[in-house]
């Protein structure tokens, strides 16, 4: 069962669950998106979700939201972070569309460490896997937290390698916290939730009511958040149509460092590396190209 720290809200009416329900209700508007909701809060600075929607709409969600949580098969506790609270990640303020609520499970102190995102193809080459493992090991050795999206391929390699190296890892999901995706990573997701940090910005109710096609739109937003939470993004390998490139664009917009392995530039089948290099991305031939730039304050 998906037990949460907000279950007590049903007996004591504490603020966190109220704000979750209100936030989830905002997402039920037909044209709701991260952009429209971010604009709503931007136009109403300092306001909580419950102050932006009539209580009859969010109180009506209590039973459905509780059922979604209790019927889940995941076994970790979930909590929330609300924008403007003291422990909310300051890096997220650099995102073009700020996320008002983050759901999380695990060690929140990881957000106070130096993090680097490692991302890439869901179907990596053998060499791509080896490169991801090598860079992850070196970053862990230099005390960086490894952040990725828990997708199959490079993401899973980065998480697993960080764990094997006794390092820290953060998984940023493109689904709600009560969902396993992909299912093959369910054990890894549970382990990260219990021993590291799992984060999601995806609303439970909207996700449950929306088609799989509609829910795919949450994944690009996940990449933008992953970038904002970290100092830099390292791209191991990716095609010209990869969602990884959304994170690459976000990293530059958020004034984060963007590292692209030299092997990507050597691939004649893709054109994106040269385009991003012209925009400020850093070509990586040796690990020193990464750590040297991370240790320089711009």
C-alpha cells in the first residue's frame, strides 16, 4: 500500500493534504498545463493552491485522491514540498515554468548536495553504457549526487552505478509517485525511494483520468525539472528526436552547464551536438572536461 505522511490529514485536517487536493483540482481544468498553472501562481505571488480555487472543488477530491493513494502497490511513504517553503529547492526558481508542488519519497537532504544529471538513450549502445558507468563512477568519487529520470537505458545505468559505488542518486519521475514506469525498474524505484530520493511533479488525479498519449506530455516537463535541480547535465548519447534534447535546451535556458560526450559529435547520423555546442554546450573528450568546468564558478 502507498502509505503517505498526509494520511493523517483525514483525521486532523492538516494543511499539506488540503494543498495537495487544491493543486490536484487546479489540474482538472480542461486546459491545465505546467505553463498555465505556473502563470496562475506568477500572477498571484505568495498564494497557496487552496487560495486559488473554491474549497468545494478540492474537498470533493478527497475521497478519490485517498483511494488512488491507498490502492497503489508501491510501499514507500510520500511527502510534499510547496513552493515558497524553506526546504523547496531554490534551483527550481530558474525553471521557465515553476513547479508549485513536488511529491517526494526518501532523503530530502540530497537536494542540498551538488547534483549532476546523466541522461541519454533508452536503447544505448554497449559503448554508451560503458561511458555512462565510467562518468557516473568518477562523479560519485568526486561527491556529486547523480540525478536521472529512471527510464530504461542510460538513466537506469546511471542510478544503478551510483548505488553500486555507494553514492547518492535522485530519480525524477515522469509519472506520479504511485506508478511504476517502466515496470522493469520497479525494484530500482522502490530502492531509491527507501534509500535515496524519488521526486515527481505529476498530479495523481489528472494522470489517472488522462489517456496514455496525454500522459506522455509529463515526461518532457520532468526533464526540465531534472535540469533545474542540478548544476549540469551530461548527455551520453541520444538521437535527433530524443526527449533528452528537451533537457539540453532547458539546461542552457536555466544557465546550467551542458556537457555532450565527444562520441556524440563523431556520430554521422545525428546533427544536434554541433547545434548545441554553438549555443554554449561543452564537448567532453575526457572527464577533466567535466570536473574542471564544474569546479569553476561562472
